[in-house]
C-alpha cells in the first residue's frame, strides 16, 4: 500500500472518532506496518508529536510498535521511556483493547528497558496503570500481571503490588502467566511478611496442572517449603490429590536440602537447625533463599517462646533466653517485643525487674470492626461459591471436557462420577 507517513498521521487523526472509524483505521494500519518499519526512529518519533495519545491511541500504538521493533540507542531510550509512560497513563482504554497484543508488546519492551537501565522503580506505576487498563474485569489475569509484579519485586515496592494480588482471579489465558503471577506474588507477600497469602500463591504454582515439570514450579516449591515452616511450623511432603503427576514424581528430587531442613526443623533442636543451615548456606545462597532460611531459624525461636505462654503466666527475660537458647536477656526482649507487635503473643514486659507477663487474647469478637470483617468474609465466600457453581455448570456442558472424560473413564472408579448430573451419566 503506497501511503506516506503524513497520510498515516492524517488518517489516524481522521478515523479515531467512533468504533466504526477505528475498525477501518486498524485495517489501514495493519496494511501499513511494513511502511512504518521502513522509517527511521527519529521520523517515527516526530510523527508521534502530531498525535494525541488519548485521542489517537490506536495509531499511537502502531507507531510505537514500529519504533520499538528497531534498535534504539541509549540516548533515544530515555526519551522513549518518558513517551511510553505518558502514553500508558493517558491512552484510551477502548482503543488499546482493539489491539491488546500490540499494547502488551509495547509494555513489555518498556519493562525490559527499565530493567536494562537498572531502574525498575520507573516502571512500577506505569505498568500498574497498564494492567488496570488492559484488564476487562478483576477476575481476568492479563499478560502484564506477572511483568508488573516482577518490577515490584526488583524495586522492592511490595506494598504497591498487594492490591493486584487481592483480586480473585478465575480467568487465565496462558498457563505461564499464571505460574509467574503466583510466583512473583508469593515473593511480594513474603516481602510484606504476609506468609499466609504467600503460602496460598506458592501452593497454586506447585499444584497447578502441568504435563512436564517447569523451573517456576521448582523454585516455587523451595519457597513453599520455607514459608510452610515459617507460617505453620511444619511441612508435609505429601501432595494434594489434585497435584499433577509430573509435580508429584519430580519436585522432591530438585529440593533435597529444603526437605532435609524441614526434617531438621521438625526435630525442634535449634542448635542442630543452625548447624544444618551453616553447612548448606552456599546452596541456599545460590538459590537466593538464604534470607528466607534465616527467617525459618528465627521462627523456631518464636515458636519456642509461644510454647512458654501455654505453660507460664510470668517468666523472666533471662529464663526465656535460657529456655529457648537465645544469647542473653536483651535478645529475648527483642524477640518478645517483635512478637507482641506482630500479634503473635499477648504479653507485657516490666522493665524494672525484667519479668514478662503473658496475657489472654484481648479480642472479644464483638466489636464493630470484627463484625464487619466477618460479614465481608461471608459475602466473599458466598460470591466465590456462586462463581464455582457457575464454572462447574459450564464445564459440565463443555463438549471437549465431556469427550476427554468419556475417553478416560476407565482410569477412574465409577464413584468419581456420582456427583455428575444425570443427563451426563457415563
């Protein structure tokens, strides 16, 4: 198609008014992609100056794609980051959703650029905006979720990533996006010390359907072992029934030091645990898990202190230090204060005589705040139940699912199908 750059800019300006015009413009832009690639980066950037990123988002997308498809110098890269960030913040949601794959391409190149410049924090806010604009509903996992969470991890902006992790995701297009979303999400929750949520996300990676084992699941399993010890004080090597056979057969083979650590933790001997950690520190360091392993050791001290609350009403800091094998009373005081702050124990320290008085949980479960919390939890569970019922009904009517189950029915007991609707009896 013989159209020059000025004509493309003019058509973008003229056909960005309504959906019909935008569909026509998209056909033109698809035909002109090779023409766009033939121009230099400076020419393409100059044409962007004639367009409004809010009004002409579709044309802006195609020109940005052409710019980012060509090699970009370091001098041009910094200016492009500003241009892309401004575009993400001001672009039209309706227009970018007409070409979501191009929007994803641009955002990922933006992410790669801020990472290569070792400035991931510059990409956090724009990528959050990109996720929200691309996301059709809060239940939809986009291709950009994992990229945004990765930037949050690298920039240590854990709190910024938390709102995205609060969404109840039920729609996934690509399995890899889901694996990375849960893995990076687990790392963010670990950074925020929300170990319960971290355990849930890492569990999703370990138990997700997979035909062959992947590196993401292996790394998630290592962290899953450590977080289980921190949050639950124990780890079970048994897999849930719905875990894939590939994971059940192979995951343990890739994490022997972690399973040995769990066994050592279960023995309850703090000296033995510290010796084991020191002997395997190099391995844990190479996996970038040494910091988390140290938290496992710290959690054993805390659990030993928690056991004391079940036996004693008052105890001196020196006695606590001796019982749980801490160095001195000062270190014991630091642990007790931290546990009080985190709500792990209820206690008061008398600074005059160094005595600790263990208290009962002050929560009476009848305050307005607690009632609101319980009410919101019930509503969320009811909504989730309705969603699961709807998904189950859709799956029960899916021809591909029924065909697969019909072919494999000999692999199961007939009892497995007792819950199926009568019209789908096998």
